[in-house]
C-alpha cells in the first residue's frame, strides 16, 4: 500500500511540475514575466530542476530588470549544462547591467594548461569518454587474444597500450574536473550593495563595496560571514545574507 502511495505521489509531482513548466512558458510568451517566474519557481519548489527551467527563469528575471536573480539562474543552468550556448550568451548580457567591473587575472603555468585541457568537457563527459576507451581497449584485447597472425597480434597489442593510455588520461581528467567542481563555490551578490570587510565582523574596516549581480567565489564560512575572492584575486569577508551560492 505504501509503495502505491509513493508511486502516486511521484507521478503527481511529475504532472504538476510539467504543468507548471508549461504554464510558465505560456505566460512568458504572453509577456507576463512575473507570473511566469512564479510558475517556474513553483516547479523548483517540488525539487524538480533542469537547465532549461533555470534558463527560462533567468529570462523572466532579465525581462523584469532583476539583475541578480537573472544572473543567478543563468549560472544555475550552466552548472547543469556547461555547454548551453544560449545561457552563456544571456548571462553575458545580464552581466552588462552590473555596476562592478572586476578584471579577470589569467592563471599561468602548468596548472593553467592542465585546467584548460580538462575544462574542455565537464567531469561526467570525461567519464563517458573513459568508458568508450575502456570498451575499445577490451575490443583490442579480444582481437589480440584471438588473432592468429603475428603482425595483426602485434598491432592489437600496441593498440591496447595506446588505448589504455587514453583510458587513464580520461579517468584522471574526470577526477580533476570533479575535484574542481566540488571545491569551486561561486555565488552571486543579491544585496543592492554590500561592504566587503577585512575581518569577519561588522566592526572591521571596509575593504571595498560590491553591488547586485557581481559574481564571487566563496573560500570559507565563519558564522554569518563568508570569505570571498574576486576574479582579480581580491579577498575579503562579506555578510552571508548578501550573497547566494549557485551550487546550494
């Protein structure tokens, strides 16, 4: 009986999620962006999410001139689908509405080369590539095992080790990207303006001020404060309520 209840609950959640998403699309097409946003938010409230849902919600907030929520939802879409070109384009348009102009200091050295390479694909794609190479390795092994000709046998043998190298490289890239994904904590400033302080306390001196929509990276949390870093390397402490982490 319990199993039937949970099944019906699951089906009803999917139905209402689809209904809310479709209603949101219809309202968006009618230009009712505030109502569309509420429908999309209602879908998220059922713990259903997708890159398309966040993208559509970002579009609603962009139309409503709400900079921080629009950027936040575009970034959420990109977490689920890093290669979503529409979200990549739209987040750039939304970022033009922000006040803060933060320079990006490029990284140099071997670490940059490694990150540039592994960053070509997200970690789950690297994992799929590793599986493909593993299957190919198995095919070469079978060919080597059953081959009767010496030359063919050597070709399969060499091919095995070449493919094995690609398997190991893909697995290493997947682990590296997964570690980077887990450790990186991007966030968006939601407060209209927020002081970034030298220490995690209100009495400390203000280092600089950030405004709505600026993207930061959280490094540490202490009570109601978060230590953040900007893309130019600047660091400081900000009130936790002033920002919203993208991967929460």
